């Protein structure tokens, strides 16, 4: 049986990203640069007169900012990409503002958002791994790759990626959607959860659905994936079909969960999210 999958993955970068440490051929002696400037985990953007937002790709030096952290983290195509962090008391120019990355979801160029997601994960790693977990010595950046190493015991610390599954569970022309605390009013989405030690991804899908809703599923099929930098996850999307059980929610995880028919769906997540991709793929079966 052929696995169901999305026709394409909209979350992939349109150009190749080459991580720091890998060589590229670049004929330009002064190539343009992308800078991702953060202050207290918030990204610097330009707010235009019409209210639209655009990434500020200028270097901190050109804007007159002092840097407390700087790192080259790769090339987007032939464009070098840098991350910088500036002090919290740095003054802002009139059209420059800092926004939390999550709040920029769907409001800035998608490629810039995806690259900013990579950048902020490098920053998280920098903040969370100052000292060696083996011997306690200060860590230093490696030039050959995006990692830190311990000069005392040679331990290497790589940026962490936490795998999580997200799944569209269907029962005929109905889809199982849940509402977690903190969702916008009236919005429901697909279920999701982190992978535990020793689990396959398919086992995680079955366990998470059962734990959160008391529903057993089968026919688990991979669909697509999406980097999710909040703070350092990779969301791996699946479809699954109802096997047995009646809905009994885990009140710690969910406020509500229901079966929704394809013609009576609630408010759904943004189209830029993999949750919406999974839901839209379900809808296409009945259009």
C-alpha cells in the first residue's frame, strides 16, 4: 500500500541552506548579507508606513548597535547569514521594532521567517550551553560546524532538536480536533506531542492520541514535516484513522476535543502551520 503524503512541503526553503563549516563557491567579493538581530529573544524588524513588517537585514554596526553575541551560521544560497544579539537597553530608530518570533508567523517573508527560526535556535543553544555538562569548563564555539566544544575534555555540544509528532485523525468524513489552553477563541487544531525515549514516531502518534482523547488509531502514515523553533522542535506530520474508543479528554492537555465533519469545521490554525496543512489534506479528500 502506498503511503499517503502531501503533494509538496511548503515549509522547505526555496534555496539551499548550507550550514556554517561547509564551503561554497561565491564569485562575489562583497556578497550581500542577512543579519538576524535579537534583543531578549525578540527579532528586529522594520515597520513600514502601511503597517507591514519586513526583516531588518542590516548589520548591527551599520545601525549603530553594540553586539554582545555574534555568529555566522550558514549561507542561504550564496548569501551569508549572521545572528547577533544586542543589549536590552539599546535605543531603537523610529521604524525599527522588536517582535517575538511567534508573533511574526505569517507577517514577514516566509523565507526570512524560516531562516530566523534557524538563527534563534543557535541563540538558544548559546544561552543554554555556556559550560560543559561533563566537566564544567567554559565552552567555545567551533568554526567547523554549529556546535560548541570543551577545550578541557573535548566534549562537543550540538544544538538540540526535539522531535514531536502532529496528526490528523479521521473517521470517515470527520476529523478529530482538540482545543488546548491558550488557543485563540473558537480555534481547534490537530493533536500533537513529543516523542519519548525508545519510541518510534508511529508509536508516539498512537500514544498521544490515546492519552489525550482515549481514542485508539491505526493506519498511521507520514505526511510532511515542519521546523518549529519554539524553542527547538521538528514537527513530524502524520495521518491516522479511527480504530475504537469514545472521547475522554486529558484536562491537563486539552480543554475540549470533538469529531468535526468536513462541512462543519471550527476556526482553524493559520495556513502557514503544518496543522493546517494536515487539515487541508483531509478536506481535499471530500472536495
